């Protein structure tokens, strides 16, 4: 089967996916670089272990209204693993057999693993953020002050990961007060939840420490006309800025942060590291992040990052 092709629900009933198939599912999905990343990493695994000889990673465009029908078809077709992206991460929670504790807190899954009774769900987004911050900005979450923008699925995964890693303080800001309170309820229920504090985007916290991490988990920046989600002039010079958006390569937030002299990075490294963790869960083998990053950069026509 062609791993460059974008398949649909109809293909699950008519096409054969031999060997050990894996897939990413989303809507839309045509521009996803996940197949390039994963197939490059699988090729490297194949070079040292013959059990990966028949592994292949595909791409499926499945509309939200078809997702509940598609999941059992993937299971019946013996897809060992599935990656889920927008808009399926939350809906999948009601369609799978088991959920990891971290994913339960995050309220979403992005990685499914074939099991005897059905798919089990995991969320590797928080792990991806943790690894990306260290790789790109030398900024571990443990002991850090984090200013998180957004309250959607990506922000929820980031907030949970911040608490799991033992950040010193977590500030979360969002335009919608209702969604913000839903996220804060999850965080405050975790050990150390008292370290988390909500704020209105128009009124960011004052007296920030000299060092910290700003993470944008909103969609502001996807369009060139979008306003910046935060005024970086409010940040002390020891702060770093991470934007989960990776296309465009440099959002207005990143441009303004760099112009001020702050270290900043986009979300491509998070995409890579969450993918690394997914493949490690499926393969029970060590996966090379450099191979995935090179493949992602090549697919996006970008110079190699690391």
C-alpha cells in the first residue's frame, strides 16, 4: 500500500493493509507530516530488527461523524496503533477500552494501541512538550514558572504535564472563562494543584520571576492576520517562549519574542517528540528523534533543526 496516499473510511472496507499497519487519523489530514516522520523512524528500526520489516504508517481522513464507525474497522483490520489529531482526540475517549491515568486527566487521547479487548488510549502531547522545551530551549518544566496560554486540548495536556513534572508555579490564561475554569478544576485536583492560578489574558500576572517559560497553546498565530496572544514586553529577559504552532514557521509571537532578544521555538519539536513516544509505545523499542526531525523538516521543506 502507498504510505503517501490519503485514505478514507471507504478504504477500510475495500483495501488490504498487510503486515503491521499504523495510521494517523484526522480531518483534514492531507498535509500531515506524521507519515514521513514515522516511516523514516520505522526504516531505521528495520535496519536493526527484522520484526519491523512489515511495519508501515498510513494517513486517513475521517470526518467526525464517521469516527465512531471507523474505530472498530481499524481494530478489525489489525491496525496496531493509531495517532489521533484534530478533531478526534476527545471523541475517542468514549470509543476505546482503556485509558492511561495521564490521558484521563487530560481528557483526550492521541495514541491508541491494539489490545485484546479493544484499543487502549494514551496521550503523548505533554511528553512531547516536555522533551521539546529541553531540546530547543534548555528549559525543563521541573521547578519552572510557566505561563500557559489557552484552555483547549493542547493546553490541558500541557497543564497536566506541568503539574506532573513539578513546576514551581503555573499561570493559565484564556479568553473563555468557562473553559478556563474547566481546565483549572482538573489541575487543582492534582497533587500540588495549589501552585496553579488562572488569569485573564488582558491582565497577566505581575511580578513575574526573572526566569520562566511562556507556552502558547492557542490557535492565535495560524493566520497572518491574527493578533499576538501575549505582549512579550511584559516578560523579564530571562524568559523563553514556546509556540505550539509550527506552520507558519514563525508566528507573530515568535517574531516579537526574538526581536526582543528572548529565546523562542515553534511547535515542530513537540510534534516530533510526541511522535517518538507514540512509536516507542507501539514498538517497545528506542526511537531516534533526530531521524523523525529530519524527515519532518524535509516534508515541510525546512532546513534541518537537529
